C-alpha cells in the first residue's frame, strides 16, 4: 500500500498543536495556572475568568509553537513523500533519502484531527496528514492495513493510492539523525519549550561550541534583565551574587557526569559530550521559571500581592516543583528515567542549600528607603526606657477622667502593636483623635502603640498591657452604663492572630480570646470593638454578644487593604473613622456608608484577592445605648 503527498508546514503545526492539547501534563499545567490566576484576580465570575485565561494561555502556546516550527523548517521534511506499507515494515521516501522501519519499532498509532501518526517512541512519529486521504473510508482502509501489518496479517494487495493533491505528511524521524544540525534558534526554542514541560526532540544531536556559548550568553543576559524587575527604582548589579549563582549549574553538571557513567552507547557520539547537549537545553528551559519568579517578586515589591505568608510559601513551592519538573524533562534527553529522578533530587538539594546560603539577589536598591531617608529611630532597650514605660503607664492610667454621674461616658482603648509599619501609628493616632473630638472621649482614652519614636510618650502595645488597660478603664468607668470602644489595627493572619512587632522587644501575638476574657473579667457590659486587619472576620464570633458591636475590616477569608509601606491609613480606618464618623455618630451608619467606598477603592487599587468584605455584628441590647449616645452628642450644647 502506498500514499504520495507533499509535506507542508501548516499540517505539521496542526498535528503538533493537537498533540500538545491531548497532553495530560500540559492540560493540568494550563488548568492549574488558569484557576490560580482567576482566583487571585477576579472579583466576580471567576469561572468565566478562568476560561478566558485558559484560552489565552493556549493562544500564546499556539503562537509560540508556530514560531518555533516556522524557525525550524527543514527542507528534508517539507517536500514530497512516498509512504509504503509492507508486511515486514514501512518506508518513507523523499528526495533526500529513504527511511525504513520494522513494525516492531512502532509503539502506537494515533489519529489527531484526521491525521494518522505512526509513533516510533513517545515523541517521534511519521505523520500522514488528513489531506493525504481522499475520503474517510480511504483513511480507515489505511489504518486497517497498518493494523493488519502490525499483527502479522498479510497486507491487502489492492491498496488505495492517494492522488497527488498536494497533501503533506509530516515526518519526525526516529531513525537516523537529521541531515542538518539544529540552528541556534532551534536550540533556544527547544529549551524554552522544555521550560513548559515539552520534552526536547533533538535525538542524538549536540550543539557546536559556539552554539553552547551563545546560549550561555543569551540566558545570562535574560536572567540579568529579569532580575532587574525585582527592584523598584534605581538599582545596582551584584556581580558576586551572579557568579555565585552558577555554582548550582556546576553542581548539576558534575552530578549529570557521574550519572551518565555506564549509560554511554558502545559507539561514541560525534561532537561534544552529551552533558553539553543537556546544558544547552537546561539553561533556556530554566528561564520561564526564572521569569515567573521575577514577575512575582516585582509584584510583591510594588505592593500588588497580599501580605499572606501562606500565599508566599505556596508560590515558592510551586516554582520549585516547576523547576524540578523541567530538570526531569530535560534530563530525559540523555539519561534513563531512574537516573533523571536522581538528578532532579540533586537539584532539589542544591536549591534548598542555595536559598539558605545565598539569599541575596542579583540586583539591590540604590535608593534610600523612606525609613532611612527619614532616619527612623530604632528601639533601644535600656533601664531608662523600662523606667520611662513604668512612669508612662502610671501617668496614663492615673490621668483617666472619672465617670460622670448621670452621663453615659465613652472610654476608649486604641491598640497598635506592629512597629514595622508607620501606617498603624498614623491610624491609631487618628482614631484616638476622632473618638476624643466626636465621642467626648478626650481624657478617657488609653493609646497603646509599638513604635521606636513613641517609647517615651505612649505605653507599649503588648498583650499584657492590653489586659491591664481593660482593667484600668474598668476601674474608672461605670461598667454597667458607660461604653468602651476598643480599636485594634495591625497585620492579621489566617489563624486570626494579630501580628505584633517591636524588635528587640519580644511581643506575643494577640488573639480574640484574650480580649474577650479581659472584658468579661472586668465586667464591662457595653462594648464597641473595631479590628482593622487581614482576616479580621475571625474576631466576630469570639467577641459578639447582645451588648457588643463588633466590626472588622475584612471577613475571615480575605485580606484587608492599605496596610503597606506607602499607605497613609488603611482603607477601613480611613473610610469608617476618618471620613464617615466625622459626619455621623452612628457606628452602624458609618459602617454601611463606608463599605461601598472601600469596595470601589480596592477595585481601583487592584486588590488581587477580591473584595475584603468588611463585617459587622450588632447585639440587640447595644442598639438603644448607642442611640441614646448619638442623641446626647448631637444635641445642641447649652450656653
């Protein structure tokens, strides 16, 4: 049986794309990336967003594949073919030669979009495109003849003859090595494809010395350029770090040389050592992972990623797993699977060691930070500081104004325990001011804050001081009739603990149960509690009661926004206290008016994990107390 046709680039492209689309690895990768990006970026309709991203990724993959195949067009393939099927095997004849294979060499037969492929191994096939067959029946007869020949049944003599319609058959030969060596562009494209877990199809070809050096130079320039994105603003290049980074590649090359022992063919390969082939593929294959890591780092330094440690660890583990998979795929170009696994484990150990010993990056910022520019003070623990804090605590608690008979007074505790961000100092100061001006809490407010500049003016914000503050306020107020407002602002974690920082002072994190226990033990009945932190919704249930209003900057599963280095105030504190509570004295009305404002500002700011979804819980018995307070404060003052 014979078929005659002409090979064309478009048929090759169609089959390659179909082959990639049917790959389980490629599908899992693209579906996973699409789902993760949609979850991070989509505020609404995440499924539609994931579908759109998925289609976009495949469009990019199709464009890249088309460019790769166009750049690597081989005249020995893009020509007329005569394909013959016999009882012992098959042959493909072109103007450049004739390739013959026994049926035992065929591992499987596949049909993709009407194209028939006879696979010699997982990535090498002789391909007869759909246009080589005049009708589907002729293709079925061809497949029947192939099946009969592979099973040992005599091949039918009356074989269909395809007309010379200009159809093409794509041949990816697994027999003799290609007659023409791969070009530099083909080596780069093959390596980049391996970075997306497409196994290299280079046979036993090896690069020339100048090709290897060129790949080395291109990768170095690309790596340096990608690393530059990780620094926002003026930057300097750290040559010593760049040289140090190459130790991992050297360690891998040494491990590969050891693993190659005993696997070399009896007839030595012409040209450079197989490890040179692998390095020529490995260097560009690393670049997609390197670029992804640099892009994520660039987003982080520009405050476009939430400050979530679990997200950071997830990204790091994902990049490491991706790099390990790339190592295995490229190692299979010259090593059997078990030894490729060993080389991958060597890479894992080298990567962990590198992260521990060489934590510096290629580029470093030459622009002084805002903290350095302002000469931000650092806390210095000394006997004098501890004595100042003791005196401060005594003055602050003794200075609390007493309760006024017949008046429901407002007392307040403002708590900012994270010294590493200026925004919490600014926000706690603003809240204390608003409570004093709008809720008659002046002289009845304890402001606890961790900051080096306030060590001599404000008591420290520690869990113990928070409990002591509740006790001190309870001793001054009418615990049955007065109102206590507690405002906490800091970073939050998914375990609902508030972050604390005041180095070198060790400060434990603050939990909802600690505050609830302190308030219950003090016997303070009427409470308004506001928590401005990520995942603050986890504080609602532990603090809620019939005599308590609790409002939080986010729900229990989302981050809040505006707690970064460049923020003046958090989005929650700004909208609720600095804006709405200057217009009304109703906490419920201020919260309701602030929520859509926060939503709009988060969308404009590009918040990556969706709406923070601030929460509020209002006990039935606290409502009349707050209503009476509003009426008293809104009433015109008597002359």
